[in-house]
């Protein structure tokens, strides 16, 4: 299938990232097995983020991915810098990409932001994971976007890649 005829790729911007030409049917089918499989697969998070943009909730996956990267930081200086950026982008009231977390989780981050630990965003990340798993993930699986991607790959052959 040509990217020129891949309407769902055009609509959702997948042609800009090149993902639509790399993802396999096997990977796409695994996404429907569990939310965990979707967000830990190679292209799942990027495709899912593209879908979440249509729901105006892509800040959720962005925050989750940023937290995964944050946990790998070993330098305390860098951890402090990144923690402040995460706080300003996602946690503080009226943040540009404010996420929907409860008051106790937000207050705990505010208390710990001066001396952030590897786990200071864990509760907020868990809440966002649950929001995505329970709310947007089922809609993603039923969406025209996911269904069209799956169908186009199935039409191309068992585990072939869209070209």
C-alpha cells in the first residue's frame, strides 16, 4: 500500500513519522491483547499518542513516557532539572499539558520536588496509566484509526509491513 493512498496515515500524521511504513501486523494485533503490550511495543506508544491527539489527551502518554525516561536518570543534578520540567509541564495547576491527577498525588509531588527521588512521580504515573488503560485504550481499539491500520496490514498479507 502506498502512503499516498493510506488515508488513515494521512489523517493521523503517521506518514510524517514514518511509523506506518514500519509497523507489522503482528505488532498491531498484539496491541489488542493488553494495554501493557501497546505501550511497551516498539511503535505502539507513538501510534497511540497519535490517536490520543484526536481526543485531546496526548499529554497522558507524553507524561507516562517522560516518567519512564526520568526513572533512568542517575545524576541528581539532572534529576532535579528534569523533575522541575515535568512539574512545570504536567503537574502544576494551569500547566501547559496539565494531567488529571488527584490532589494527594499532586501535593506529594509538590512536597518532594525540591529533593526529587527516582520515584517521586510514580503515583501520578500510575494514575495516568490507569486513566489510559480504562478510558482511552478501549476507545483506541474500537477506533477507525486502529481498525483501519489493522485491516490495511491484513490486506497486505499476514505479517508484512505497509510500504
